[in-house]
C-alpha cells in the first residue's frame, strides 16, 4: 500500500459525507469551510505507539475510535458541538503486527473502522489531513473543529461554586491495570503474565472504558456552568489545572467521589487502592465543572466546592482535611 492508494482508500471511506458548510473537503491542498455558527473551537490530540496505546492489547479499531473520542471530549469541555476533523497518520514502512497477524493494509482498514465509528457516533465529518512514513512507531494526530454560542473556560470558577463530575472515576485506569497484568508483548509475541481472576462482569465495563471511552456532553443539561475541564489526566491534576486558571482553591470530599462498584471490587482483587485510580488514574474523559447552582441530574455528582486562595485539599471520611497533590499523568522530557 503506497500513499496514493491510501489516499484513495480514505476518499472512498470518508469522502462521501456532505455538509452545507463544506465548500471543499478531501482532495485539495486545504479544506474550505463556511464560517461556523457561533464561535469556532479548535483542538488537537496526538497518540503515539507504546505511549498512548499498546498494540499487544489494543486493537486498531479501538485506537481509531479513541482518537476521535479524545478530541470530542475537549470540545464538550468547552460546551461545544464537534463538527469537522483533520487526520494525520504516520506508519512505519515495514508494518507487520505479528502478534495480531496484521499487515499494514489490514491495520489501516481496522483503524479506519474505528475512526468511522467515532465520526458517526459524534456526527463529525473528516475533511482532510496528512500521511507520512515514520522511523519505527505509529503516530496518529487529529485536529477537531467545533462551535459554541457560549464556550466555557477553565478560568470561570469563583469562590462558593460547587464542584461536579460526570460519570464514575478510575474505571479507565483500573481497566488498563488489568490489561497490563494480563497481557504483555515481547518481540511481537503476546504472553499471559498473570491471571488476575477478575470476573468478566467486573472486568468488561472497565476494559471498555480503557479501550473505547465514550464522552458525553453536559452543557445541554446544566443552566449555567462557570468553569469546565475534561478529566483526561486524573481528577487531582485536572482540578488543579482548572483552579490555577481561575486563581482559586478547592476542597473535595473523599466519600463523595463517584467510584464504581467494578473499580472497588477489581481494586480489592488487585490489592490496590480504588481512590488512587479515581484521583490520578486518568483517561476517564468525564467532565469536571463548577456552578453556583445545585445540580440534580442522574450521572452527575457533587464532590466539593471552590474557595479563595490557591491550595487544594481533600476531606476523608473521618473529617480530616489534608492537602490534595496534583498527581496524574504528566509528560516529561530530559529524563533517562
């Protein structure tokens, strides 16, 4: 499969979608769009093999879907509607996934299945992108556009606001821990490392959250959101980021953090702390927001409040307050 063949495959699969705002899509030097309704939102996200995904336990379909979902989550965090996507794809010249028995063509077909499923799930249209070979690893990047009449920023939190999160936290990182303990790849060969003995009814929803997260918007349900961020790197560090932009502090209650029964049971069997998954696990792609109004919606949980100052703290079940460290996933450079 060469570049021209791959472009034709992309045009065949994604070039038939129509929108009254697209004047020119796939096939030219740049896409041409009519102005968006409301304010234009732009976000981009990179996925690197062995850093953001591991092919020993993640299928190409999962990778494609997750690439779309990660970007959609950012648009939802701005109270926006996702619209159009640009895709950048870098593949090694010799791509043979021996542990999955896939050639480069088979990998791309499955990858596009996931991307197509994600685009349809969130009503997004692919309008172009770029292709390249890479020195060794697989690199993916997507740029997503969206629109919003009233975008919500991280900087809008005020003392007295209540803090809310959607869904449950820690599911994705707990699912990833199960995958890491179960499967590894050495030289392209998959081996079972350890039987975690976790029942399938406990394991299944956690693995789904880790492999194929499905972010949902919240701005249509809530009258007035003051500040918002998606939880991609962990509750603690993403709350810290929101508070930093708003120049405020925060208090959260340990007992109020929504942790699923699956995470609690899997953590018990793994001998790990479920709170650690919820606070610093990351990749839940749930939404954290603040508002002065009480929210009574299913699937949305009040976990604390915004205060003056710049420090974060957490109150445990005994009423003891301690500092909340901004722990979570952070990229680092210059380290061996």
